[in-house]
C-alpha cells in the first residue's frame, strides 16, 4: 500500500482529520446528491413535511444549531469534506446566504424524502433527483459567473461527487405501501432503480463531473422504524429485508464496474455503508454503542422528523446510540461510515 495512504489511514483511525493534507485539498470541491442522509438543510427552504430544523436535531452540532440535518450533529458529507481538506461543513445549495467561496468549494443538493423514483419525492414534496440535477445546472451557472467558465469547468471535473439515495424508494414505494408492488416484484424494482441511477450518473457525467462516489444501500432491515413496523420479536434485524438489500448492492457494484469502462476519464467508487453498519450492530462495544436497534429520540421506535421535536425526551448520551432517531444514524455512526468511505476513495483514486 502507498505510504501516503497508510499515513492518512492512521490519522483517520485516530479520529482526527489532521492538517497533513488540509493545505492541499484532495478535491477542489464536494458536490452532494441524495436524500436525508446527505441533506444539509435544503428542505429548510422548500415546502415539505420532511424537516429537521428544530430541536433536538443538531443537539451536538456546533452551538447546538438545528441546521436541517437529520441527526444530532454532522453528516457523512461534512466528514468527507473535512477529511479531504475542503472545509468543515457542506452548506445546502438553496441557502440564500451562500457565499462565493462556498460555491467554489461545493454544496449539497440533497433533500430529505428524495429518491430515484419520482413517486418518492412527490409523497413528501421533496426535491427529486431530477430536480437536483436542475439545481446543479443552476449551480454551474452561478459558478461560471463567480470564477469564469474555465475555472468552473476545472472545479466541476475535479470535484468529489457523492450520490446517496434509494432507501426511501424501497421504504415508501415497496415495503410500506403498494405504490410499485402492483408493477414490480422486489428484483424488478431494484432493476428499475438501478436504471434510474445509471441515467442520473450519465447526466452528471455529460455535465462535466468525473469523480464519483456512489453509496450502496444500508442494511434496511436494521432501521429501527422498520423493525417496529414489522413487529420483529426481540427487535432483531429483518433478515429477509437485509438479504434483498444485499442483492441490490451486488447489482449496484456490477453496474459501477460497467460504468467505469463506459464513461472514459471517470473515476466511480463503490462507497460501502452496508458492511460498516452491520459491523456496528454485531460489534457494538467496538464503537462504544450501548444501543443499536432503536434511536436516541423518544422511544426510538418511530420518532423522526416532525415527531422528534422539542417536547420529545432524548437519551443522555447520543454517542452511545447508533441511531439518532428511528430512521437516521447518529453523528458517531456517520463519522465511522465516513472514515470507511474515505479509505475507499483513497484506494480507488
């Protein structure tokens, strides 16, 4: 292994972002697309039921600010931006106070409630993935106006583009509603989503993006609200759902390998979340967790978004919980996932 990669990995293991590469960012910018796992506040600025700009969200964010992130603190995009030496937090593109420097170094277009299936975003009035592409086109125009066309193209082509979506599609349109079950079995719906994702990556490639990190599907059968809905005895992970998730991830990995050869001059990394999250569940003491099958907010069984609010009790130490609410990981879990992703990006690029 390259000595530089070993050095960076050791710093990450220690839990520090380090200054060794912060003076020379690995990427000129970071651009984020997806759902609530990567929404750093865009939903604050649209009409939607999927909001988290209220206490206790952001409890462990600097100054205890509820930014619209669906967690008690930072998200994976923030950690990746920090580890890459770009900046400490990734702002939402829709923030009207966005500075020119923030434009230069990247933003999130993510929207809680979004997915590759257009029906998904419609159910919560979120920004669909297709709308996020339109916002990216607007971003490029803003960037050109700020730094000129040549520099803007250079920033976009060198930027780390993270894509993280699909879970809402499965939850909202297949497992918990009949929206798509009349048209597809689970295998067919997986293929439908993967086709949508391939088209999404291709559109971004045609718009000048070249460096991609595509996240796989987390273990959906271990999400607390799913365990509750399915009334799992002993609050155990739903093995059949996890098996189907692994099927999807296997197809996604194959698709990424194909796209890597199809899109010349690109780098497309399969960024795994399934394995690190299962390791947290199976080896919780290793991560300092005392609870992995319910969230810190409220009972931890169903609360999320509007139902996790200022009147909802929260656990005393969120860092001991893998999940912050019944759907979204805690900052501690996100940090660990981001470290794994960053190592994968280092090894891939």
